[in-house]
C-alpha cells in the first residue's frame, strides 16, 4: 500500500454488517474490500484518456478535413 491516503467512510449499519460478513467469508479485511470497490468504481467512471498525440500539432484551423487532398498533394515526391 504505497502512498495511501486515510479517509473515513460512514456506512449504514446493515451495509457494514454485510461488508464484515463478506470480508470474514473471504478471509480479508473490510478495508481491503472497500479499497477494491472504490478502485473498480473509479476506473469505471474515469473519463476516457486521449492519446498524447491528439491535437499535438493543433493549428486551430477547423478546415483540415476539407483541405486534406490539397495538403496531401503537397507531400508528393517530385
């Protein structure tokens, strides 16, 4: 658990009892299950990552797709 942060989570009494029962059945600590659940939730809710190269050379022009043929023609070998 490198670089962990401590926090306090308040759970409904019934949820806490169920969490403890699951942890006991799996031979794990309730805190482990909470960390695992939070990690899964955070991963599923994270915004999609963009490739670093996207917009790396942004020209701030919106007509690139319309000018594609013209621009590619300039790349022809002579």
